[in-house]
């Protein structure tokens, strides 16, 4: 007897591996798995109870065949339950298998419509059919037709393949098999692909490449085997790789390889030009690991556990790019790789870097020593082509003199280099050695996040080509700009987050920062800048003075009067387009501080008293200003009038005291508006009908005390096409001391709001009607009670005869 209730009606039964079976018809052929010949046929039976309002489909299987769907549910012996409830699909994996394999179960019985369930069931059946297979290894095999073919490239990425498809086009040159489940690349796997030039097997389960796997693809140039399990059979895999005489690029990243395994794998690959063994278990490198890679140009060793390198790269005469980032190197000494162009040793624990004492020309162009523990400025090659030196996030300082004035100009440091039984002593002057390095080609110097509190005299004189100088997040107290310093090429200068109380400059020096475009002085202790410091910066576009205690100069006083306290004068800087004055403590600006400028971006955030008056002092920017930030400026609705700023596209008014939406905003064509953290109870109901509503693309609204009963504007905003409210999930409204989401107001609240917002005239009429009726009835009763007396009184007074 079927487990559904008697008299329920038809039972729909599907079976994979046999046929699709319905009580009404039989469809041929069925969905078959990829079972091997001679093996017993497996089946998945799915039974539906059409009578159940919470219809359940239980996967019934033979326990021995569950490995075929192991990709769906890893633990063997589990069974899958799929059911449809309230138009939602749920999946459940039970820890207990069915009592009797082959039985059919239904979870609950009752009448229900089956049509809503069948589409979801069909999708499940198709997924299971595509993934069904038999045998211990075969799982989720996909027909070759599912791969994408673009010219000579075949993309089979993420197709659940357990082996290389055999019937792809024979002229395939690029085969992508990433993100599959291939465990073995057999001798015959690539037999059909003689034209293969690139093969990618990244993110598989590859444990073995059989020795003859590449015999038919010896023209392979690029091979990616990253993120596999090659450590298990690395010696056999090495034999397979040795049959690739034309291999140029090899990626072995993420295979749990030790240095010995790497040595075996690449021993015979003398044609390699690029090798990546990143994210492995390499700890120590010596000259034997890469001995035969004489053509190698690029080597990636990042994210290993390397703590020692002993002449590992001496035989790599053509090596140009070396990446040893994210390891555990404590130092780099006797650096002598003259042919190297790019060296990345960032994110180690390096305390010093010492180049070999030699007059040979080093080809080094980029040196990245960032995120280490450098105590001293690196001792660089005397002759090099270095143009980028990255020293960010170290513990570096200069020691020519100490903060207390003590001079250490003649002090030297001795480094003891112990190699076995021999000890070499290297004597280094803390400053003279740096002066001997030729830095004439240096264009980028990043010394941010260190402990530098001064720059030695003549330090910048060694760098006439410098274009980018980053000294932010240090301990600098002074910085002097003089005509003699080679800053003529400088385009970016970052001195932010220091202790600068003074920025010195020679008055009248016409060659100071002539090409400077970005000047960042934020988060210092500056109160004033040198007079006319921007006079000769003919290309300056961006100045950041935020988090200082500076003030802006007002319009020049007439009649030769002396101006007020020291201030920063930016008037007349025609090239300036971006200015940040956030958190500068500006007070009630007046006059014309921006006259003669063409500012497009202005940040006045966190100046609580800057807008105590109106915005007339910004009128000089009305035609050019596009982005304006007035966040947290104690702005109120009384003093705000933005109607003159027709060029604005982005406005930040968050963190203020706005109680009414500024009506002047309705005439602007803003694309972004931030109203967070104000006191707005509502927005205008017709906000979407204004010019602002039609142009807005981004609107921030959260953390305002909106009234739940006046949310018509919110509903209108939801209908605006192209408008995005990024903080929409955080928007709330208040109702009777409750905080609710306007997206899902309870029905009782909606009813109450409708009553509260009804037409007041109708409300008054309803309230007055009972009173009027009561008065009318009272008048009628009085008249009927005293009718005779009233008539006599009228008759006696008027003298008119009556028929009564």
C-alpha cells in the first residue's frame, strides 16, 4: 500500500537511471546516469504526495550508490529530503538513512495542488541527473557540450568534471579546466589535443600526473596547476613535467610543497621563464633548488615560511622579477643580484637591508621593503636604476642627531655576518653610506608609517627626479621648503598625520614646488602657512588642510588696514579644484575667502561654527562648485539657501540639526544627497516631482525621527526609477514610542495612521453632527410643549386675529 492516504488520487513517481514514470504516461528515454558497462543500474526514486499541503519528496537510493552524489552531501550514508512549503524550497539532510532501501516515503498527507511543485522538482531531477554517476571516482560528469568554445579556447571551468573531456575539438590551443574535481591526469587524458599551448587545472583535486600525460602535447607553453594536491605524488608528476621542452610558465602555487619537492618538480625544466611556488611550505632555500632554471625571468615565492636564503638565486643570471613577500626573512645582506629589476620583500621581519659593496651597475628599478621592521634607511647599491623605493610601515628613523641635540654624525655601526665558521664584519656610517648611493633616478619614495622625526641635511638633494614623496604618519615636527631642495619635479607631497607645527619656506623663492599638484597637510598642528606659499605652484589642484587649526583669510582690508590674525590665503589660486578644511575650527566665515578660485570640491565638515551666518561667503563658488560637504557643521534650516549653487551634483548635509527639508534643494540637479543624522520628521510629499527628485540617483536618509503616519514621500521614492537608497534598511520611523521600519508597517498602525491623517473638515463634521441633532431635537420639544402659550403671546403682541 502506498504511504499516501487512501483515496488521495494519483501519485506521481519519477525515477532516474530507469525512466520517467507517471501514472498517466511513460516518457522514453529516461535520464540515465553515466554508469559503466556491466555495473548494476542505480536509481533515485522521488515520490510526491499530491494530497499534502506541505508536499515532501524523499530521495530513495541504494546505499552503495550514494558516493555518486557525495559532492552534494559529503558524509556518506546520508539521504536528502526535499519539500515544498509555503512556496519556498527547503533542503534537509537526515543523519538516518531509510530503513529499507527502495521504499518510498511521504511526509504528510492532505489535499494540495501539485502544479506549483512540479517545476522545482524538475529542476532538482535535472541537477541530480547531470551529477549522477557510478563507480568510486566518477562524480557529477558533465557532457562535453557544456564547455564553451571561443575560437581555439575551450572553457570547461566549474563543470564538475572528474576527467578531461575526450571529444573536444582537436585543434584546441587553450584548455581551461579550473574549479573541477579532476584527481588524476592520465597518460591518455590529453591524447587528442596535439595543438595545446595553454592548460589550466587550477582548483581541482589533482594528486597525480602520470609520466606520459604530456607526450602528445609537447608544445605546451603555459601550465597552471595551482591549488591542488601535488605533494602526494610529486615524483611521478615531476617525470611528467620533464616531457615539456617548450614550457615557459608554470604555476605550482598552493600545493603544500616543501623546498625538496619543488627542487624535484622543476629539476628538468630548463626552458622555464616564469615560476610560481607561492602559498606552499617552503622554509629554506639554497643553491640546489633552482639550479637548472637558467632561463628564468620571474620567480614568485610569496606566502611561504622562508626564513633563510643561502645563495639560492646565484645561478639565475636572467632573473628580473623576484617576489619573496609574506615570509619570515629577518634581514637581507650582501644583496648582489645586479640583473634584478624588481624585488619585493615586503611583509617579512627584515631589520636591515645591505647591498653588496660594489661599483657595479645594478639594474634594480623597484624595491619594496614595506611592512617590515627596518631600523635604518636601507644601504642601497651605489649605482642603480632605482625609480621606486617603498619603505612604508617600518620602524625606521635617522640617527645623525638625536631629539636632545646630540650629534651622531661620526658614529658607525658594525654588522657581524656569521656564515658557518667565518665571521665578516661590515662597518656602516649611519648617514655617509646613504649619501654614497646614487638616487638620481628615484621618482617615488614612500616612507610613510615610520618613526622619522627629521630629514638629514641634503637628503632630498640626492633625488632630483623625485615626483612622489610620502612622509605621512611619522613624527616630523618641521619641514622646510627651500629653493635649493630638488623639488622642481615633485607633483605629490604627503606630510599628513605628523606633528608639524611649522612649515618653513624662503620668502620670495620662485622655484619652490612649481609642479606640485597634490599637497596633503592634514592632521598636524599647523596654524598658519608661509605667506604666498602657493604663489608659484602653477599646477596645484588639491590641498588638504583638514584637522589643523588654520583659518581662512577674508577679503583684503581696504585703505591699507592691517588684517586680523594669521590665516591661510588661497585667494587667486586659479588651478585649485579640491580643498579640504574639515575639522579646522573655522568660525563664522565672511568676506570672500574663495575669490579668484575655481573650486569644484570643498569639504567643510566638522566645523561647528563655520555656518553661524548664511552661505553668502560661498557665492564666489556658485558657478563651479560640484561637491560640497557640510557634514556636522551645526547647520539649521533657518540659514540654508542653496538656490544659487546650480552646479552642485553631490551634497552632504548629514550630522546637522535640520528640522525642515530645505526647499531651495528642490531647484538643484543633485545626483547624491546625504541627509543622515538630522531631525527631519518627513520629506516634502512632492519631492519626487521636483527637479531634485528627477535628477537624484543616490539618497541617504537613515537616523532621522520620521513620523510613521506621514510616509507618503517614502512610498513615492520607492517608485523612482534609478534612485538608490543605500541605507534603506536602516531607515526607521516612530509611532507611539515605537520604532518601526517603513518597509513593513503593521496593519493596525496603518489603520490608525489613516484615521489620524483623515480630512479634518470631515472629522469636524462628524464630531459636530451629534451636537446639532441634539440641539434640533431640544428646540422641537420646547416648541411643542409651549406651543399654545407661544401663540397667545404672539397674538397679543401683534394684534392679529386667529382662527383658533
